[in-house]
């Protein structure tokens, strides 16, 4: 029984350290959700994480292994735009407003 408890504790710690933080939220454009038309990626230091497609409500969810300053990139309608974010040990909700200004995609926090 003690071995099982020890294994459970070790596995829980391994999972907790594998993912330091989460960044999630919803992307809107013109007041409406972007639906499944956008992708979101993040780079923290030298570590880049693969792009994740938004769901039908424009929501996204990224898991990152480190806490600290990151760059989040949104790709939408053949263009991309980035903004600086911070990943913490706890999940961070980051809702984003996408807007095309002068023919160029821009993103900002909601």
C-alpha cells in the first residue's frame, strides 16, 4: 500500500512540473467569436509550442512548461499578429480582440 501511495505522489509531482502554466481564452473580431478560423501559438524563451486551432466558439487552450514572459501569436485570415503575455504556475485567462487596421491584423487584450 505504501508503494502505491508513493508512486501516486511521484506521478502527481511529475505531471505538476511537466506543465507549469496554462493560457486560455477566447478570440473575437468585430464583437463576434472567430470560430474555428484562427490558430494560436506561444513561445516562452527558446521553447516554442505548436499552434492550436480555436474551436467553434473562438476559444483556445495552450499548456506551457515554464512560467515567465512569453509571446503569443494569433494567425487569422492569412495574417498573424503577436502580443507579450506572462505565463504563471496558475492558469491565465487571456481574451483577445483581433482587428484589421490599415489592411494589417492587430491583436490586443480584451
